[in-house]
C-alpha cells in the first residue's frame, strides 16, 4: 500500500474491525494471490471476528498492491463502507495523520513500524 492508502486504513481501523468479517475476505484475497497461505492461516487463527480483521489489516498494510483488491472485497461485503475508504488524502490531511501517531495503540504502532510507516 502507498502511504495515503495506509493512512486511510489507519483512520478507519476501528470501524473496519467492528464492521467487516475477515474470513471470507481473506479467503478471496488468498484465491487472488494477494496474500499467501501463511497470511491466510494467521487471519483464521484469530479468536474473534475483531481479532481476525485486525490481523488481516496488519498484513495488508505491508503488502504492495493490496489496497484495491481489499476495496473490491469490502465493496462486496459492505458497500456502505466504501466511501470512507476511497476519499482522497490531501497533503494537509497526511501531515495531520502523522502528527497524531502518539495516539496509536501499541499493536497499531508496532505494525506501522514494521511496515516503515512511522519510526
């Protein structure tokens, strides 16, 4: 994902973990070679739906070319969420998003560090 796409996921992380189901999305992303088998197993190893979505999002944040296939799957499952995931990030918004990094949870911060988004 590019930095703007990562920021959109970051800003909608809580919404996505509450509103989508990761199992079917992960299965379809695996079928389309967006994630690998190990990633698929990590998602399905989540104990709750929310945990599975969090695992999927953390995996996708580090995958190049994963945003558009993810959007396609969300569109099929929850078309009402697409407008929140397709807005254009302006330079000012991107700067504001970076400035709020201190408010991230430990897990989100760890994921963003691994992907090289924040330090």
